[in-house]
C-alpha cells in the first residue's frame, strides 16, 4: 500500500486508471438501467414496484461499503499519518452520504406501496439513518477547524468509532424484529432471488461501485491539486511581501 | 404505440413510486458527478494559472 501512497505516483496511477473506471461505470449503469427498467420481469407479488429494488439495494450496499472505505482510510491516517489516506477519507464522505440518501429515499418510496408506510423506526431503517448522520457529522467535523490536520484527526476518530454501526446495519434484520426483510442476496445458502432479477441487480451494483471509485479518484486528485495551489500561493505571497512579516513582528513585539 | 408507452410509463399503477426513486438517484448521483468534475476543472485551471506565473483574481 505504501508504494501507492506517494502523491506523485498516485497522480500518475489515477490518471491511467480513471478513463477505464469512468467508461466501465457508464457502460454498466447503462446496461443495468435497460435491464432494470425494460428486461427484468415484474414481481408476482409486488408488480412493477419491484423495479425500485435496482436503485435501492445497490445504493444501500454502497452506503455501507463507502463507510468501510472511509473508516479504513481514517484508521490508516491515524496510524501512519499519511496525507493521502486522509484525503481518501475526506473525498469518500460526500459520496457515501449521497448513496445513503438515495437508499433512504428510494426505500421510502418502496415502503409506501408495499408496507403501507413511508417510514418506520425499525432497527434497519434507523441504523441506516444513523449512518447518514455519521456521514454528515464527519463532513461537518473535518471542516470545522481552521487547521485542516486537526479537522482530519477529529473526523478520523469519528469515522473509526462509527464503524460499530456497520454490523448493526447488516445484522439488524436478524437481531431484531424488523419490518424490513432479511438479506436475500448475501446470505448463507445462496440468494433467494430469481436470476432474471439478480443479474440486473448485480450489474447495477458493480456499476455503482465503479462510479464510486471513479468519483473517489477525481475528488482525491482535486484535493491534491488544491494542496499544490495553496503551497504555490503561499510561496507567491512570500516573494512579493518579503519585508512585511518582519515589520509585523516589530510592531507586535516592541522589545525586540 | 403511444398507448404502449403510456402503459409502460404507468408502471402498473406504481409510476408515482418507481419514477421518483430513479429520479432521486439521477439527481443525487448526477449531482455528485457534476460537482466532482467542476471542482476538478476549477482547481486544475487555478494551478495552470499559477504555474504560468500570473497572479490569481
């Protein structure tokens, strides 16, 4: 990992990787949408409403996965103090919040016709709402400090502690009596969903995953370029105003 | 033809649940794509200007 943690090497590697990630994400999501909206059959119980699944379920998987990535990067940034790990965590957060929002809204739109309610405070729905607030809290926290490294440190601790929520989300449907159904894809004994519905679902999920990595790379590159811009601006202001710092010191500290 | 399209769009009576669900995904994920690309381009332009040695703003 450390070999790729060099910012210059990251810029080179990500530039090579980006077009592949972006185009395969676009392709898979396009194919997934066609399968989900036109090819996949209606459910014998849910009718056409089952098509909400192809948005809701991949978004839900990504909501947890992105958090795991963010927490792992935060852990690495706490242990090794490497700026790239920190940038990765900061870049992942808005993406995770986005997937979680999509999951919650699509889930609510699915709940109303199928359960008769938009929302219920059962363990699964509540723990995913907590996940959404963890993302928002993290974003607010890392931006709350004048000194970026302090914000990152505080955010990293929050992200790592918040990891306890992930197993709660996963197993909430088994541990508690939830209105939300238990897992039907990643379960012991294999999926309990027809292949004609499983394939569109998996293709959408891989498409979402590639979209996440594409945007993560773009945002990390943006952050690295921004850091370079800041460094150059500091350098420029130093060159143009060389006498000022000393003059300011003189007025602040008359004894000198 | 138009009847078939209307029937499809009606989603068996679930149109007002199915289409907003896809809509929110398009708006949120599309928004993240746009925001990421715009911020990236802006930073890159800033860096290019600085490296050419012209002052910012």
